[in-house]
C-alpha cells in the first residue's frame, strides 16, 4: 500500500527524482528501512526477494519512515493533511 501511495503521489506531482533521493537517504540512515526501499524501487509488485516475512516488521517504524519520505521531499503538509 505504501508503495502504491508513494508512486501515485510523486508521479502526480512530477517529483519522482525527489522520491528516489529521499528513499535512498532514508535507506542509508536506517538499515531496517532497506527492505522497503528495495521493494519500492522494484519494477514489479510481486518481487519475492523483498518483504515476504512480515513477522519482524514494526508497523509504527515504517509509518514513521513513510512520513519521513514526505518530510524529506518538502510535502510534510500533504502527509499531515492525508494522515491526520
């Protein structure tokens, strides 16, 4: 779901490069974020190499990282508006 939101929004606002830069930066800062980073950057939503074991994922951590994508790209206001 996060991947779809990010792809749709950043394609809509024509800021795909900003999205890629933010994702790269977050992946460098946070090793736990790297799996989501790889998943978002794959061409296929059904890539079995990524996110297959959801048991160790802490949702709050990924929600925070999701927010940080919007913060790093200058769209925090949009995130707050949509997420409340």
